[in-house]
C-alpha cells in the first residue's frame, strides 16, 4: 500500500499501531515535509517579482494579495501551507505516541 497523509491519519487514529510503524510514519512525514517545503521555497522565490507585477495594475496591497492568491502559484502556496501544517501535527502526534509507548514499555506509567 502506498503511504499518504490520509493513510497515516487513519492508522494513527486507530488502535494497535506498533512503535515500528510509528517510526516509519515519522520518516515518511519528514521526507514529505522536505519535498513540500522545497516546493514552497520555489514558489516563494518567484512571489515577490510576480506580486510587484500584479501590484503595478492594482490600487491596493489587499487587491494585489487577492489576485496573487487566485494565481496558480498563489493557490498552490495556500495548499502547501496547510499541508505542511497537517504534516507537522501528524509528526508531532506520532512522536507523542512513541514517547508514551516507550514509557509504558518501561512500566513507569
């Protein structure tokens, strides 16, 4: 089965996940985060130039922002922003589950 954010979310919401699976998910999430962050970096590298081009035709920064957000890069930027947040939260949750499992395995709880 191909891993996806949805698969990781579903598995983590369920019971019976092993520490090995959680570790594998964290590695997958880190790699996915890196790929998406690189894509965001590419968009942010061209945003200032494109934004200024749009600004020359608009009366306000707000109008410029709205038009930027409607461009292909602007839409992808928004999508990536939220996807990166999802990945961060899932990775954090996996780390928390791993810590709890470790403590339970040591019978400290």
